[in-house]
């Protein structure tokens, strides 16, 4: 028997003994593949850690080639024509791995659903993959194109130096990185999952559960069409549990499971001054400045400790002793985190990083009034605008929080509208502000001892020998609550990328060691029985 045929076209010479996970595995892998060729499909849960790693390692170079091709497809959801190409690529990739696929139409870009059934499966697991990415500003990237992946290593000066892809054929360093838009958020997890499927098939293995995969093409837009699509296609999406392959792990880069995430709502607040910007020499001290008024409104919402001062904002959140103990188990080095962030003190909400994200937040994400830098000018601005996000937790009703914020602004004496003021309104009201809001999606949270929690923990223990770090609620937001609430299933996130990946920023990247390890993690999940 040829090893090349046994592993689906992979040449055995591609296994690099220099890689730490490949030492002394050639003989054992040969035995595993020979056995796979001589017997009917085996139950995947029979695999141990070493076998998982050998099969995952064998898929690394093919996965990198696939990854480079996939990264080359622009995926900004503002451009549906690019998403069309992306969906077609994913459709082909999953069909090649034995899945049937269906496009779930929405008013925007479609969701893609892939499904593969296995004999005697006792469960159905739905996997969530994000496929779209943040917009790019090519001039801010240290490479020719954000969609043309490059391989880099860090040199003594701390600068990232490009190196040829051929270097992966020999010895390579786990700290080398692949730079491209969506390398980590979230095309990396997509390809890690595809590679794990290929590894499973190469050994003739079958999971004891059916697999469904839903691919979200508008996550970075806030998944505006997801809730309605899940409701309309709930029978096609039906499953026993949801596994989310998205997001970074704990800052330590240790194996992590996340059992919840905050939701998100946003609002735009605009204050008004003169109809058009006015010369500050002529009208300063006469025409009220909307930037100052906006600053006063925002400053009134928080105290010096960073706590929201609006009465009732934190109602319903109580961290009992058991919950506090769970949160305290997360091994955060807060001094190191503060050093990395370059801050001398923190907001005092909850008493620790993990406890702070159990509360809703109010964050000014952007402000604009007049001009700055080389465009600065001596004017009284016509308007001042603040964009604010409100992170939501399970205990907080987003409509109630937004109502409390509106009432707070009105309590400061503002005439609140949701549009530009009319001339008559300008004459009648001295303090005018526009307030518009949107609720993207709510929070979700799953118990540690839920069925997916126990199953995924067992997969991690099988691979690593130890329990993973378990995070009760992630501070970031992912659009999972519509799936959880509509389908009535528990959900857990499995992060597989490096925490310092520059997601949403220029020079986004994935660490090569994390890319390789993510294939093993996905394979460990696929080969874990219930």
C-alpha cells in the first residue's frame, strides 16, 4: 500500500521530523493508515492524542495551500459580488468533502448550510463558521495586498520580515505568521475545520454524530439577516448543540472553551449648534458649541471609576460565590495585561477582568466634530456625533437599557428626536439631540456541565491531557443568540487562533503554530464520542 494513496494524495515525505509534533511518528502513522485501508470505517472516538496529531500534521501543508487560495478571495460583506465568489468556493470545498450543501436566502448575502450524515449517529452537531471579514485599507498594510497572504518571521529588531513560502517544506518555526485579512477572523478556523475533515477521511474514520455547518456571510455587518433566516430555516438547521469556531483563546494562548458571549446594541447621538460651521472669532461665546454639549452628555453617563451612573443600568446582575469562584479560576495576569495595554489603572467594575465582562458596558467607539490635524480650523462646529456600543449580558434587556439611556439624556434637558431638527424646532428648543439605536443580537451563555460542555472538555483532555481554560462569558460579541434561542440548543465556542492576531486591524495574522494546532483541535472534536 502507498502512503500517498492512504492519506488522500498527501506525500509521506511532507511530514517534517523537525516539527515538534512529528517526532517519532512515522512508524505509528504507517500502522494507523495501513489499518484504515484494511478495515471498514472505524469509529473516530477510538483515536488517541498521538494518532490525532499525526493525522493533523499530515494535513498541514495541503491546508496552507488551501488557506492561501481562500485568503485571496475578498470577503468584505459590503460587496455582495465578492461574497458570491466566497460562497461558491465554500460550496465546492464542502462538497469535495462529502457534504450536501444548500444556500439559505436572505435579503442580503445568503447563508450556506452544509450537511453530512453518518451511520448510527446519535447526535447532530451544528458548527458555526464566520466567513466574511472587516473592510481593508491597503495603504495601512505592510504588504502588497491584504488579500495576498504572505509568510513572515520576526527579526531581532522586532520587525516582521517576509520569507518565501518554500521555507515550509523544510524546518519551520511555530512563531512564523501568515498575514492577510481574515487570517484569524475567521478564515483560519474555516480551513482548520476543512483540514480536520480531510484528516478524518484519510484514516477512514467516522464520527458518531451527524455534522451540519452554517456559514455566516454577514457577521462583520452584525449579521442583520441571521435571526429571520434561522427562524425561516429552523428545520434545516435543527441540531442537538452548536459549536462555534470563532474568536481568540485566553490571552495566555492556552487551550480554551468559551461558554457565552455578550450581545451588542448601538446608538448614535448627535448634538446641534449653528446650521453650518461658524468662525469661532465672530461667533465663539455666542453660538453654543455642540461638541462641548456632547462631551457633557457622555461624561454624565459614567463616574471616575468607569461605572455607568444611569440608575438601573446594572440591575439584575449578581455574582454569587459559586460564579465568582468559576471566574477566579481563569488564569489572568492582570498586571501583564495592563502593561501590554499601556495603562496604569483599570475601570473598577466587578473587581477583575473576568468579572467586569459579566456586566453590560457603555463604550464610546467614535466621536466627530469639526476637523483635526492638518485640517483643523477655527470654527464652532455645526454638529457633534458620538457612536456608542452597549455590550449586553443575559440578565439585561437591551430595549430597557436603551430606554434608560434615552431617558437620561432627556433628563438633562434635551429635546430628543431621531432625525435632523426642523427650523421650527431650532427656534423652540435650546438643547436638541438626535438619538437613533439598533439592537444587533443578545447575549448567550451555556452551563459548564451541559452536554456540549462535557463533550468538548473531554475532547480537549484527550488531546492535551488536561482540562482547558473555561471562560463563562467572552467580552466580545458574536451573533449566536438567534441560533441558540430559535433552535433551543446550547452553544460553546472553541477558539483556535492566537490572541495577538490584530483582528479588525491592519496586518491581521495567524501564528503558524496556532494554525497547525487548530487542525488538531478540530480533529479531536470530530473524533470525540458522546
